[in-house]
C-alpha cells in the first residue's frame, strides 16, 4: 500500500469506529497492556535439575528466585540462558542450588509505566526481561515478567501512538511533540535490534501522516483538493529514517490558482523546519517555483529534463522519480508519471547518462584493506561517506534500471524484487543488494544516533576506527556486493562508451 492510498484520506465511515477504538487502545498503552508472563517462584535452594524439570513441565523459560541472604529476603531471576554459565560450575547440576547462578540485581518497571519506558530500560541495561510490579515502590508486588520479544511486538503494534498524536494535532507545537515522539521511537527500536525495513516502514508512514496533517492545518480545503503534495528522494522511497533535509513539491490542477499560494508554500517549509526537517540545500522544496507547478507546465519541465542538456536534469528527474503523494489528488502524480513513461521510450542514451551517476563515487584505493584491518587508525584518518560509497550506488543504480524497465515500486528493495521477478536482474544479486542496502542503512543510523547524542548533526560520514569489528566485516561484504552491481551497471548501460 502506498502513501497515496492512505495518507491524507479520511477512513471509510463504516471503519471509523473500529479505528477510533484501536487508536484509543494505542494511546493508553501501558506495560500492563502487554503480554506479561505470570510469575513462577522457586526457592533459592532448589537444584537446577529439579528446576529445569519444572520449567519444562510448565513451558517456561524463566523463574523468579526467592532467597535469603544474611537474614534479608531477596528476589532474583533464573533463565534458561543462565544454564550456559551453570554448566561451567564445579558442582554438577543436580547438586547446584539455583541461588548460586541466579541474578539478583533485578530491574523493575511499574505496570502503569509507558511501554517505551520499559523498552528504554531494556536498552539501557541490556536486558531481555523486566520484572513488572504493581506500583513504583521497590517492594511493590510482582505481577509478571515482561520479555523483550513480547515488548517489541507490542511496540510494533503501538507505533500508531504517534499517529494518533498527529491526527489530533491542532497546532504546530502539537505536531512538534509527535515529531519528537517519532525520533524517540527510532532510537529505541534501533537500539532493540528491530530490523531496518520495519523501522523505515514505520517512520515513512508516520512522516507521511505528519506532512499531510501540517498541510491540512495550513492550506485551505480548496487548495488541498486541487493540488498534490509530494515528498521525494529518500522520503518518497520510504528510506529516510532520521530527519535530514526536505525534498518536496506541489503539483496543481490545470486552471486552479490561489492568491496566497506562494506565502502558503513558504509557511509550510518554515513549519517543517520547526518540526525538525532542515531546508534542502539544493532548494528542492515547494517554496521554489520549479517544484510548484500546474500539471501541464510540469510535463514540459519533465520534457526539458529528458531532452535538454542541463547538467541538473538527470538529478532532478531522479528526485522526482521517487515521489510519493502524501496529501491531495494523487491522480496528478500519476499523470506526471504516465507522461514521463511516454517520453522515455527508446531513450537509451539518456538512460545511460542517467545511470552513470551511480558510478561517480569511487572507493579509496586502500578501502578494503583498511576496512578489514583491526589495527587502530590514525586520528587524522579521512572519514568514509557511507552514502557515496554504498547507499547511493545501490539506490541510483536500481532507480535507473526501474526507469529503463517501467518499474514503479516506491522503494529500492521493492524495485529490486520486481526487477528480479521480471528477470531483469539475477535473483541472488537482488537479494544480496537488499541485504547490503539494509546493512549500510543500519550502520549509518547507528552512527547518526551516536552523533546526535554528542550534540553533532547527523551525517553520512564515519571514521574507520569508529567501526566495530563486526561492522568492518559486514561493510566489507556489503561493499563487495556494491562493486559487483556497479560492474553490471557499466555493462548494461554501456557506460564505458559514454
């Protein structure tokens, strides 16, 4: 389902009550709303063989351990994961009391706490389970155990808490609160190991709703009805996680005009800046008349990008190709895309020129050697640009192939799978490129979140010495896949003869 199918449209009347109930349950979600495991207690002197037998009979993976030390009662936890260390103990399991291997430094959470507080505690303390108490006091009764997988499942279902905030927003400060909520969710979900595609999908949907709500707050209904608000670039592909820069546009129905449209466009861009979306350095925003045109005029602009000789034509076309409608009349976007498909027929030379951008950034000569080395690097080492070295060649190369073969899927991964289904790309290479893209996006996000935590702007630059051993090895594999893809692009588009 695309943004144009959902964003900016009212739910069907017959489904509205159902969605209202769903939203109400989401916004009131607390720890006690999650799937809590009922507490199962054992005495601290219980031996491990007996304990494991009882866990097996009950289908459990953990037990709370009641024990007494120096006359003071204490509560601990034993999980099947602890068996690893228990087996290394000098005493055999049938003689080893669970108190000897249980962990008594429990981290608890109030059952009425927000779900995201629980997730934050897990991330902060690197835990997979929390003890849930009926109150905030240290001796409050235990009502259950919350596992990380259970919490992640609930958080995934409750990502629409931010969506409800957006839908209810009546002012710019209300929307800003929702935008901050999105950022917090990204950090916590990524820190909990949620796969990049799921995070990107959630952020893309929430951002689309936020843009649509802002547009509805600022634009009169007749403007919304007679225009198509677009997000483009990584936002349009559903691959922008953190707020970097804006790429947006506005298509107008032919014959429609509004005297305050220029001021409205400027207000929209300024409001997005307030919400944390920086201005586009290249001025690719609807405040720029180039990106705010009636559909007939925009068709001529597309024609100029394809048939003209301007250096920025292919770049502008690439940005537009990733457009998604977030509010207004999505048919205007479809009209522009249909016209683009017509004028690209038998334009092999242009497509080769277009695809060449994917091969413009070269790895440093010693990139793979430096990446594979575990020796610390010099402080003056040049940073590595993850976008130029890996993400952009994949994204733009796939975009060029999608243009060539009439694939209109909105995201890079979906385009790759469609190209493979059409037998335009080897299945194995398509899957490898999807994995490589998600790996590169994940490593970039990790370092961008670290940069923000240090008060620095998020960027694509990473020092090799800041990469962990696992990141170096994974990036080595990903960049090898990118290199294979670039070779394919040079052959397919005959780039060596440009």
